C-alpha cells in the first residue's frame, strides 16, 4: 500500500492547522501519512527555515518536499502545462483537491474511511477534522534563532499585556469587516477600565502601526520593528515570530477572516475576540 500524502497549501496559519488535522487523522487510522511542505505564492519559506525537525512516534512525516517531490507535488497550472496533476493521477487512486474540502466538510465526509483505503492524495489549506490545540506546540517548535527573537519581544510583557492583530494588505474581508475604528473603540474602553494595560500589536501594515502609536503612545504599544512584508523568507520568519509573540499575551483582539489571530490564540490557549462589523447593519 502506497503512503497517503497531504500537500500543505496556503499561508503559515493554514498550513499549521492542516498539519494538526493530519496528525490527528494519522493517530486514528494508524497508517503511514506523509505531509509535505512546498513553497508557493504567499509562502516562499521552507519548513526547515522556520521549525525544528519533527520527531513523532507514529509513521507520520511532516517535512519539506525533496527532489522529484518538488516537481510532482507542485501546484498544477498553465505554466507547467498541468503536468503535476497528470503525475498525481498516475500515482494515486484517490484524490481530493483543496477547494473541495469546504463542501466535503459541510456534507460530513468520512475522511478516516477515505484515507483507510490507502493510495490517497490530498491538497489542503483548510482543516478537515477537529484537533487538540496542544498539538501545535508538539508539531511546531521554532528554530532557536527565531525562538530567541520571540523571547526578546516578550521580555516586556506583564500579566496585563493584551494582543491585537490587525490584518490589512491583501485580505479584503479583514479590511471591510474589521476597520481600525473598531479596535480604537474596544481599546479605548479597555484602557479606561485597566490603565496599566500594554498592547502587543501584530499587523502586516506599517500605516496601522503608525496610527496605533500616535493614539496610544510608544510606551504602551509593543510591536515589531521589521518591515511588514510576507513575500520573502525573512518576512515569513518575522510573521512566525509575531504569531508566537502574540500567543504569549493574555488575550487577543483579532481581525475577521484571519487564520493568523486564530492560530496565535490556539498556540497560547488564550481567549480570542474577533472584532467585526455587525452584519445586520449597513455600516459599522
């Protein structure tokens, strides 16, 4: 029986959640499962540029694609004449592609039975079974240099440090549903109740950093000094540091439709409050 294979797609948070779902599935079916990490648009970084090698007792692999795997399992598109899809169909009897998972989840699809058939291939950016938040610390341990940055960032944290994640740039739903005024209103009320609160701000937008500093002061706002970019290796490493730093706050006020806020809360096992406009109103 050939090894079942899952290809991680999407950004950092999506890949982490799919890997956790895959590990949970492997525990249930007790069959070999290979989970491969390939750089793609929006995720130029390799797994080994972010995390320590995974050590698990199961026949479960979570690693970078190697050699021919990089060709066979890359995303099929016009530029490669869709050849990877042909190779995948020749290698695997059962195939599920990432866009299908949304509908399969709604229909209550039995992934365990499907994978137990063996010779199964899936691409995924959405998780497909429930999993324990504690798994994230087991599967994902940042490289020592990145862990050092996380420790340095959190050195100023107190028990009353809260996290704020404001997603901007390419996420239109976050921009529309979670405008910065919602964060201002929430933080203003919170600071009236707890004046000693510190704010760790994670954002992919430099203008947002400036607005928050102007309103709340540089002594209260703790934020990364690195440029907010996600289109190169360094940018993704900075994003990882931000996610883990955010996870060490006491609670998070996050943006709508953002996996980043959710994964940070799961990593720290802390409360997440997503700030969004009331869908029953025409405006915020």
